[in-house]
């Protein structure tokens, strides 16, 4: 397949609007609004309890903790898409790693081998592709979108899974984002806290990398 073609997997989600930059901005604002809707009542309730009865401060702290935990749970779900899924088909992995390396430039190849995430500059932003999903940095690295998607073959080694997703992304970036399940949209620092240490340099590099 060549760049500019539509992914055939789009036929499996005909009800979804095609994901473009405008859609991502709208979704990020909607996600932010939902987060506020869940957290602000806890903050207001905690402040009201302290104002009405200072002795209720411990309960107010519990309400504040809920306001903090809810966005953290969302961010943890977003970070999950980038985490490795464990070894599979280990005998085939060295060859798969070599083939994946052929798809990447020198700096991207080094980053992938160090972190397990393949960096790809796209029209929508800068992608970090893992074996079970991808992170997309937009808005100059100030917003991260997490997408859950994976190759269908169960016995593929990790690097082959990344290569399959990377090729699909290159064929149809908007289609790739449309087919994938959107798991999170928000501040990169929230996701970074939930990533394993090995993966964090990839996110830091993506934030500094300009989109195409």
C-alpha cells in the first residue's frame, strides 16, 4: 500500500467520524470538560465542609483526594497503551527488531531500542508507537492523546507488532487515529508519571520534536 490510501479497517467502524486535527482539538476540550465535571464538585464540597464546620477537615481532605485521583486514573489508562506487553515469540524477536530498525531513521532506531517506542512525525503531531497502542503529541507537545490499538495476529513478536502499526500509520494517519480507541487526552506530565522509567525519555523526546 502507498501513502494516501485509506485503511481497510475503517470499514469495521463506519459510525466513527474521521479523526483530523479539528476533531482532536474538540475531543481534547470535551475530555477536559468531563474531567472538570467529575473533579470540581469534590473540590467545592471539600471547601464548603471546611467553611461550614472546620472539624470536618478530614472528610474534606478525602474529597480533595478524589478530585486528584480521578484525573490520575484517566492518565494511568492513557499510559497503559505505551507499556510493553511482555515477551512473545522470543525466537523471532531479533529478526523482527532488525526489520523494524530498517523502517526508522538512525535517531529513531536508537530511541526505539532504548525505550521500545517508535517515534514518527506526522501531520497530526508526533507519534510514539508501541506494540499495543500509540501516544500522539499535539499542540506543540502540550497535549497528549492516547490510542489503544494492536495487530490482530496473536503470535507476532513485539517488534513486528510495532512495525505493523507504524506502517498502518504511514499509510493513513487519520484513518489510524479513527480506527484506534481513544483512551486519554490531556497533559503529558500526567501520563509521564505513569510510564515506566524506561519509556519516559521517548515522551520527552517527542515533546521536543516538531510535527511534519
